[in-house]
C-alpha cells in the first residue's frame, strides 16, 4: 500500500482523469482558436469588401459628375441650336 493510503489503481485512474481533462481543455482551446481564426478571416473579408465598395462608389460618383457635366453641355448646345434655328426662321 502507498503512504497516502491510495492504491496504484486509484492513482492511475486519477491520472487518466487528469489527462482526459487536459485533453478536453486543449480541444476547447483549439476550437476557440479555430473559431477566432474564422472570425478574423471574416473581418478581413468585410474590410476588403468595404474597400472595394468604397472604390466603386468613388468611381460611380465620378461618372455621375461627368454625366452631369456632359448633360449641361448638351443642354447648352441645344439652347444655342434652338436660338440659331429661331433666328433663321425669323428672317
């Protein structure tokens, strides 16, 4: 018998339980790290999407501004053409 009064079987059983608890703790830790990696990846994808969308928005705003400028120029030319036609018809 051992000095603490425990048999070898009891000690081995406690050791097995301790090892099992350690393995479970490691499994939980690895799962959390895997989940965190997935979250980090998703955050990275969101930032990439945000950057891409911001760039597309800037391009769309540029095109809209350019179309507005072209529209004003076409309108100005139409007014000029109409005035010229009126002047010719009034002669």
